[in-house]
C-alpha cells in the first residue's frame, strides 16, 4: 500500500504543536462572561446554543469527517498525497491511546492535513492547511452571523450535532479568508 509523504520532522512537530495549541486554546467551553480576554463580546449562552443547533458550516476536509474511521480517511487522503515518503503515522505515548497522522498533499487545494484519532481509530480532530492562493472566504465555510467568535483573522463556530455532541470549526487567515481550517470534538454525546 502506497503511503503519503510525511513532512520533515521539524515541520511535522511544528504543525502538530500549532494544532495542539489551537485545540487546547479553544477546546474548553467558556461560561457567558460579558467579554473574553480578547475583547470579543459573546452573545448570551441561549443565543449561542440556538446558533450552534442551526448553523450551516463545513464539517469536513476533503470528505474526511469527525468520528469516521481512520481507514476511511486513509482511503480519501492517500490518493491525494505526494508519491514519495514514509507512513504518516506517529503513535502517542499518552495515557489515552491515540494516533496522529500528517499527510503532505500533492493533488488538492490543501497543502497538508493533520488528523488525530482515538484508540478505537475514530477521528477526533482535523487540521487542513490551504495552499497559498487557495484560501477560502470565511463566508464560504459557514454562516458568519452564527459564529460566536468573529474577527478579520478568525471565525469560530460551535455545532451541536443531532446526537447532542459538540464540535468546533475554526477558520484562520487574513483579509476574511481562511488559510487553515480546524475541526474537533469539544464534547462527546451523552451516553
């Protein structure tokens, strides 16, 4: 089986670190203070919840979705990957087993895609980095009016899925266009 190209060790570590910082910075649900530390005013909780239940926002990158099996992601991303390389796999030694995979893509508007999967092989977070010149306007990613965080550089949406799990979609970039999209699980559905 042909494997995608693993980005060089330093770049892979930097991409993984940036991804983990982004996830950690936005993964904790916040109460409804009048202002957060960035000076962005948040709507009351009930308004944010209503928006999260009805928002239309992109929830996949290149057809790869949260909670889908890692094998399905490999089937979608392997054909888009650069031809030469080593397997995009790195096992974590953390308390909870997980896999981290990074693809360098040759045949896509995305330059690379970084995935995290839990011990059961289900995708828990996705980061897609777009190629220069292929940035996506924030409004093409989702309904900006329903995003609780909106600046000219970042738009973040909360999405309550039908199973009552909560995910977050974050578009980052400049001039109202995203050069990266991050999608991750904030809270699993209650059992």
